[in-house]
DNA sequence: GCCAACGTTGGC
DNA sequence: GCCAACGTTGGC
């Protein structure tokens, strides 16, 4: 079992949206490093749902991988804001996964609280602020779940 | 809305 | 292959 963290702006897609629809497609990732993590995800892997550009920004809950990587259709849709005319149809550049809602934390875990926890100083979230899909260690996962459950 | 960080693009 | 210009992310 691997653990991950994925970011979304709640104005666009929040954990409440996912809770209502139960399963959602995580499309629109347009960064190669993030894409490579998407492609490494396995069914049942667990994911922290992070709200970015929020008040406050932080971890809102958890989900799991419901479907492993497949081509993100929005890359071929000229009407879509994530359209990528350079993506070869026979070797699509961008992938997505489907995620399943598991739980909303009673209280969001804000970024500034994460910064205050010594055991979480190594989180990719703190070191690589702009990466929208990133791995989480087992120790980080367990601690965050303990803090938020 | 500002701006720092950083990824991508494209000229050379 | 370098690097300046530019665009995007995301905290504040």
C-alpha cells in the first residue's frame, strides 16, 4: 500500500464534491512529475485530499484509488482549459486516476499546523510547495490520521 | 491582488 | 545545451 497527497482548489473541486459523487476522475494534471506519480498509483492506495488556495489551505480528508492511470480525455478536448494540442493520440501525454471518497476530517488540518509538527518537516508538501501530486510516507500518513481522527 | 518559486518554452 | 522570458501555482 502506498500513500499520496493530491491538491485541488475547493472552489473548483472540493472534498464535499467528491463525497456527494462518491467517485471522481482526477483529471487536468499537467506537470510531468505529478503525472509520473499518477502513473505509479495502484488500486486501493490511500490519498490525502488537500485543499489549496483555501481558507485555510490544508488536508481535508482521505480517499482511495478506485481506478489506476488511464489517458486523461481532457487533453484532447479543444474546449477544455487543459487541452494539450501537442499530445500524441497514440501515446497520450497525460494520465488520470479515479478516486473514491473515504472520509472528511472533523476539522481540516491547516498547512500552518503541519509546519509546526517536527515529525512532518520532511513532507514533500513543505519542501516542494507547487507539486500537486506527491508521495506521503507511512509514518507521515499514520501521524496525520492520528491527529485528525 | 501580490509575489516567490519554479516549470516550460523557444531563440540562439 | 544554455538561459532569458514567460506562465502557473499557491501562500499570504
